């Protein structure tokens, strides 16, 4: 260290005959006070180490999601097994994954998860809307969904993949939250898709039921009309005293000369038609319509039989904390220590130069 007189001489030598500070002068000053700079740097490193020790390690849990396979969505298309693809709109892998992607990224799904899954586990409870907003903002910083391949115009939804990530000091809890969020989006997607199928099925059932009712009513009315015609023909046959058939049944029916069948045949036909309990056996295509109605009324889609996305089945947890990053903290501490130490030395040097001038 220099005495007061020596410092003046040293400063005078450095500044020479002018007041401008050169790089060489600064380098000399840094060298003269290298111990001070080193001490400040060591202090900064110590503070960085303390920060690492007192900071709770933050881990990240993540799950990778991609489009489902064709076999995963087969159960959604049970309504098309009859063979009439126009009855219920068939679902493709792309259409199913598009609905799931929408649910996964929806703000409503995120807010519902925050309210029902995340918030109840927090020790700090919101007292008002302002504190609730702060907690939600903090949650949004911890939770994120990374889109691996953004959807471009004309590209199918199946080309997009997602990484759902959650940060927490508790790695197991972070993994549980990731799984719960994905399950929530999955349940909403399946519920939405099945609900859409149910609406279409309800329309089909109504149409089939209505059609069966109409043709059954028409068949009954036709039988009533036929009985009335036979009664009229019977009166003619009885008036003409024609008891036996004088013409084949087909010819008599086609020529509107049913009375030619004779009173005995006409009475038997009237008795048979009047005592008939049902016309179903005589209605063309009725059994086909009834079978179709039974099919659409009975098929059930079990949510467990479908999948709306593909994943490796596990939620990955980072092996080492993502925060604080020791290497980054130490490197930053060294850099800050050097900068602060050099700035301090430089400031003292400038002050001495100004006083000497």
C-alpha cells in the first residue's frame, strides 16, 4: 500500500502531463489492486454458494404426447358397424386428436385444473381476487405446454406433438399434477366426442322409430281398407248367390272382381284379416328397420376402450434440479465479483486522478 505522499507521486506518474486515463493506466491500477478484486470476487462466490444452499431445489416433470393410433379410436366408430356411414359421422385419428389438442390447450381446462387440483394443495389460500390472480400467475410460470411441431395451414393435427411440463420443489407432486392435467383433458375430450355421437344416435333412433310407426300404421290402415273391400265383395257374391270361386285369387284381385272368389272364400279372408293380431310379418323391410333400431339403441362406447392420444405411459422427472443451476450461479458470481471489484478500483482511481488534476 502507498502512503499519502507516495500515492500522490504514483498518481502523478500515471497521469503524466495530461488528465486523460489510458488503458495501460487502468491495467496497471487493476494489477496494483489485484488482491482487492480477488477479495470481492471471492465474496461474490461465497454469496452464490450461500444462495445455492438456502434455495429449495426445483424439479421439472414432463410428459410427451402425440397422436393416437387407428386402433385406439375404433370404439368411437361402433355406430358405423352397420355399414351405413352416412348415419353417424365416422371419426378419424385426425379429428379425434384435434378435439384433444383443443381441450389440452384450452384456457378453461387450465383454470379448472388450477381451481380443483392445484389450489387445494397450496398452504397459502387466496383471500381475495387479487391474491387469487397472483397465485394463478405463479402457477402459469410453473406450468407450461410446449408445442413441438406447430400446425401449419393444410397440415393435419396428427403432426403436432406436445410436452406438458410442471415445475415444483416436490418432484412426485409435479409428476402427479402433469398426469392429472392430461387425464382431465382426456376425460373432457372423450366426454365431448361421446356426447356428439349420442346426439347423432338420438336423431337416428328417432328417425327409425318414426319410420317404423308410420309403416306399421299404414299397414294397419291397408288391412282395414282390405277388409272393407272384402265386405263389399261379399255382399255382391251373396246377392248373386255365388258361394264357390269362379276365378283365381290373383286374377280376381287384380281385376277388382273379388266377388268372383265366392262367398265362402271371402268370409274366410275377412275372418282371417279381422283376427290378425299384428301386421309386422307382412310389412316389407320391417325386420331390417327393427334390427337397425335395436343396434343403434343398444351399442355402448366404453371410455376405457378408446384413447385420444399416445404417450410412453410415464411422466419423466428431471434427475437433477433445474433451479438453481449450480454452474450458472457460480459462473455468474465470479463474473459479477470481477466486474464489481474492477469497477470499484476504477472508480477510486478516477477520483484520485480528478483530485490530482
